[in-house]
């Protein structure tokens, strides 16, 4: 059984590099990874905030938000 992991980003160069690293680093037999571009999917910003995302890029897995770098604050994506 796999766990869900969601990678939230805004499409910036930092986000794109992090997205590629996350995609390669997580074991697909353990994690089902969903990539969410908050710049184009603004309807999901509230979901990201509720999961604890304060800036992107961020990875949410096992109920915890992990902030990878500071590309953009979540407020800038609203």
C-alpha cells in the first residue's frame, strides 16, 4: 500500500528543480506523488494552507509539510 505525497509549487526555477528531485527521490512503491502547480491551480491554495504549507516549493507527506526552499510565500499565490 502506498502513502499519498503532494508536492506544491508555483513553477519557478527553484520549484521546477525541486520537483524533479522529489520525483526521483521518493520510492514509487511507497509514495503516490501528486504534483500541484498552485500558479495554475489556484483553487487548491486553501488545501495547501490547510496542510501546513507556508511557502513553495513544499512537500506534504504523512501529515507533515516540508518546506524545501523559499520560492514564494503562499499569500503571493492567492
